C-alpha cells in the first residue's frame, strides 16, 4: 500500500508538501498540486483521513445514526435508500460516511461519543425521530451539528430537519381508500412513539372523522399477534381496509390474514415507502412513495451547508425541507 512518502517521491516533492496539498493549502501552486494528484492516481493512494482528523482536530466525516435495536433496519430498503442519498452528496463534497448503531439508546450514545472523541466527528444525520429521543438530546447538549430525518418532537424552529408531510400523507392514503369504495379503514402501527407513525395516524384520524367514522388503531406485533388480530376482527366486523405504517408491516398483515384463512382480496390495504416488497407481494401493495433517497440527499446538503452549483436545486439555505409524497396504486386497493 502506497504511503505519503511514496507519493512525495514520485511527485518529486517533500512529504510535507503532499500533506499541504491534501489540505488544499494556498501555499502550494496549482501545478504542484496537479503533480501530486497525478502521483496519487498512479499509486492508487488513499489519504488516511482518520489520522488527518486527529492531527488537525477537524473532520471530513459525517456520522449517520440508525435506530437502535430495530430488527427491520438491516432488511428495510428505506434505510439503505437514505444512505445512498447521503453518500451521493458526501462523495461529491469529499466527505466520508460513518454509521453509528447500537442495541439500545445507551449503547448507541456510547458509540457516538467514540466517534466524537476519536474520529473528531462533529456533524451527524439522525435517520429517525422519537418522542423524548435520548440521542438527539445528547447531540444537542454536546453542541454538535445535526440534521434530523423526521419530525422534531420539540424545538422544530431550532432544529435542522428533512421530512415528508406525514400528516398529509396519512390523510391522502385514507382518502384514497374511501375513493376506492372502502368505508371502514383501520390504522395499523407498531410504535406510536415514532413520530412518523404518530403523524400518519393523526392524518388518518382527521380523514376518517371527516367521513363520520371513528378512528380505530390496531397495534401489530411483528413476532406474535395472530390471536390478537383474530380477536380484533371479531370485535370490529365492519373493517374492510387498512392503512398500514410501512410496507414490511403490511406484508406481515397480509400473511396474518392468510393464516387466519381470510382472503386478502376482501380487504383494501395501503402502506408507505413503496419499497421493492410492495411490488413483489401478491396482491401487489398500493403504497405511498416518500422518496427516501431524496430525504438522504437533502439531509446531507443541510448538514454540509454546501453552495456547490451541482446542488443549486436543493435548498441548502433552509432550516428544513419537506419532500413530497405520491400514491402508487396497485392491486391491494382494488374493490372487488
């Protein structure tokens, strides 16, 4: 593996000159910088950014924080698409992405502390929002820069965030079911402390109340719950449709209905995220596209506060960005 000394030798300069060039020092001429970059390309040299961060007490790393102890994170394309959006912007701005995970809030915060202390990371993107979230409270107390993907639980005017209008998305999804001829939709969730689920439930509630219906929620346990679902359907025999908080949860619901020997075609189902799972299921799921890659890109632009012309269409000067949503209709909401 090539070292900074190898680059200096090939370029015919001192190692200290290579180091200054890596930091775009104005003391180094453009022609010398070009010779150094050519030497780096020829040797396939990659700078040791971690060492430079420690030496200069700065960082070119963006910390991306994933939800703690969520079994669906690794298999959920929503988070991978967010990461793709973040990486697309960071790569163009010569920033690297480091991911923080943990089994619980305490472990996650310890990992973040390590990134701050050893990696000199001072910019973070949090990919989820929770009521009374310990992680964002910790980061704000440390006076680090952070952008939230989701709705701030408090101090929204003082928090950089990127989000969909999830209340409106909940209204739109519910209205879509009514327009398809369904009359008694139920909202399906698994954790209303997550702000995105709460907001979608609020939107659902507002729409059903406009149609002289009572708001009814069903908590779907991902591990168990077959008996609970059976009992729920007995207690609510008029239920003919579901607004489900995400595609993975909707697939779980479809499987539970089949296990109870209920025809999935007897129920309308609309979910959120428009993931590959929505297209692959039978019947294919109607889903609300929320453009997670755009959420990630906008979050990265906000945290970097870039003025690059490549991002002139992105609103880097704003304190928050709202990404629009779009309903993708499929077979799961066809009224038979």
